[in-house]
C-alpha cells in the first residue's frame, strides 16, 4: 500500500492520507477489516451470483426436449411443480441470452420469416382493392358487431361494406359477389389481412374464378395494409361515432351514413383534398385546374409575395403503390 510505504519513509499517516484523498479514520477502518474496497475496478464478491455449475445446469435443462420450445416463464413454474428450483425466470432468461439461447432451441423447429406481400400498383379505379374487418362496440359488454369494409386503392372510395354479428367467410364471399357483380368489375388484385374470413375456401374460389390476384398481410404487421387501417382510424374518430350500438340496425344505419360522408364529403389529404368520389368519377382534374388558375392570378397580382418561387401546382397522383418493393 502506498500509504504504508510513505509512512515507512517518515511521513505521518494523516499527511499521507490527505495526499491520496481519504481520512485517517478510513485508513484505520480498512486496516481493521471493517470496510470494503469501494474503488472503481476493485475486485468484488457478488454474493447472489449464480454459480457456474448452476448456470450449466440451467442451460442443460432448458435444452431438454420437453423444454426446447418453452420460455423461461413457462419452464420455471413447471420445475417448481416438480420440486426443483434453479433460478428465477429473469435469471434464467439472462443466462440463456448470455449463451445465445434466446431462440428456438430445437434443431427441428426453425424460426419462420413471413415474406413481405407483393407490390400492388393502381393507376385508376377498380384495379386494386384493399379490405379488412373492424369491430363496432355494442351496449352488451364483451360483444361486438363487425364492419366489413372494401376500399379502392387508387381513389380511396369505399366500394363495398357490410355489418354483421360475427366474422364469417360466408359474409365475406357474399360481399365480394355483390361488389364484383359476376365479373363486371374487372378487378386485378385484392389485398387483405390474414384472418379466416379473408382466406376462406369459398371466397378464394370466387376470386380465382374472376382472375383476381390475392395477397395477405403478414401476421401482426398492420403496416402491410395501411390504407384500410387509416380508414378505420377516421371511422372510429369521427365525431358521430358512438361508443356502442344498441342494435344491428343501428350499427348498419350509422355505417351507411358514414360511408356516404366519407365518399362524398370527406376531403381526403392523400388525394389532394378532394373527396374519393370526385377522384373516382373524374372531377378532380377540373378542381385542380381551378386551384392552379387561382394561384397563378394571385401570383401575377402580388409577385413580391412569391419572389422567384413558382406558384404551387395541384395535380393528380397518377400511380398509387401498396407495399412498394425495396429498392
């Protein structure tokens, strides 16, 4: 110790302690073994540290066939039931993570990556539809009505909808049979969630018969179907949306009013603040031309307000892409 070396060379303990930044009393406690060395980098004994042999046993047990596909939160309770305690759930997780074992430990079961849905492009109405089902609250707690909603990718119109008391493939098929009208609507592609009502056999048979390419979102990946998710947010946050509906007729009546408002009154930001029906039926061009003419006249009357900047140009987005391919 430096202090002892200084003392042996004639320095007083108090002076030596002052140089290294500790009190004489602290030195005395150290020498009596009453204090732990709290300096950074000093060796410390972690009393609660799991022994190495226990760590190895934990890894071995977690790799047993019966535990390979379970999490620590499933393994530990089962071991406790058998009268065995190795460590807490969090400690087992930490040890497995340190051994790179936080994954499927079975050699037979491999983690599966779901492929991203294919890119869909729309350059006009009735080329690509997206759809989904959302719940609508009922006055009976725990029960819901279900709104089936189909949206045109290009012009954002709601082209079909239905409200039922359950999610069912038969309702999905009936909805699309009505929308596609026996093939009179030449739909190219349809994107949906991956639930059973969207993937049922009779619905898929109808779409295949009409030559409609079908794609589905990946599990628990809401941004694979963002256009419908955005619609549902607008729906649930609408000022007239009630927290619950008394009857199925009430829910259908409200949904019909909402669809009419959305298609004919709602100024949609993604299509240039025109309504979906103005975009769908070709009125958007005239509206944008009027806006551009107004801006140009204003610039000519007050050029100093624009300087060298050109006036803003309103124009139709000629192509809408769902799930664009990575560059």
